[in-house]
């Protein structure tokens, strides 16, 4: 059983144009915008426009569209930030760290943690 989708979640409002975002890409099925509390420079979120809470709720069409947008964004971030490599992840359910109840991929250039030499 899919989790109940709360239509008042903040990403639903962003998709509806009722809340602001720094948009970086949009097509018929997906939207990409800057994360408001970036874990590092170039932290972008990719969401489907359809109502889905977790990856398990996505339609095949939305899953494909999200993946294609993630590919575009990840490659563009690498180019724009002058790095090779990118980090892509997502959370499913609050117990796994999901805080916004609309499916989203996190995408940013390079690694999450910069490993320092000792
Ligand atoms: P989660 O922990 O659910 O995987 O990630 C939610 C992400 O959404 C967090 O990185 C958080 O900073 C971001 N976020 C939460 N509220 C807003 C908002 O109103 N606007 C934007 N652009 N990002 C948000």
C-alpha cells in the first residue's frame, strides 16, 4: 500500500507555483531546483510532477523521466562546477531520513564528504 500523499507538502506547492524556488530545469514531467539548505555547493533536487511519496510509488513514466533529468542535471553540474564525478541519492520514508513527503533525488557535483589527508 502506498503511503498517503499529503498535498500540502512544500514540494507540491513549489510544483504548483504556489511557493518559490530557484528553478534550474523543467519539463512536462519533472522539475529541478536548488536545495534551500545545500549540503554542498551545487546541491539540486529533482522531483516528478506526479504525486509520489517514495520511489516505490513512482509510475514507470515518472521514474524514467526523473532518471533522465538526474542525468542532465548531474552532467551539467560537473561541467559548471569543473569537477569530475557526482553524488546522487534519495530517501524513502521518515525512518530513512526523508523529511519532505514528495519523492526527490538529491544531486550534487563531487563527493558528499571531502576526505582529508592526514
Ligand atoms: P530529504 O531529507 O527529505 O531527503 O531532503 C529534503 C530536502 O529538501 C533537504 O535537503 C532540504 O534542505 C530541502 N528542502 C526542504 N524544504 C525546502 C524548500 O522549501 N525549498 C527547497 N528548495 N528545498 C527544501
